[in-house]
C-alpha cells in the first residue's frame, strides 16, 4: 500500500522513521514487499521519504506491506481480544 500523508505541521522522513521504529506490530525495512511480509505478524513499513511537492515538511510518503490473511483477519482479532483486559484494567 502506498501512503501519502498530508500534515498540518512539519514532519520529515527521518522523524517519521524514528516515530515508527519502536512501535509494536511494525517492522521498518527499506523496501517492503508482499513476499517479505508473508507469514509474518508485523506490518512492514519502508521507503519513507519527504514529499517532493511539500518543501515545508508537511508531507511524507511511505509504503506498507502485510500478510493480509494473518494480520487482516485472524491475528488482528486475537490482538484486539488480548488488549481488552489491559484496557479494562486502565479504566478501573
């Protein structure tokens, strides 16, 4: 999936990369490809670039790849269910 982010405030590619680096469920790679994402739980994120038409750093381009049978269906439901007790504990 190709993503074009349009932002209100500045964010360059390097800062976007840093923000995404330690996020659970994501793996940073230079060039995400569907074949690399097969049989993996993580969503691959890469090719993070400054938008060439937005010199004020209000745009970032990036690509995503994921195993849609795993993450798009079964795994996503399991991860949501696993997070429910944690969310309820925070509300108490």
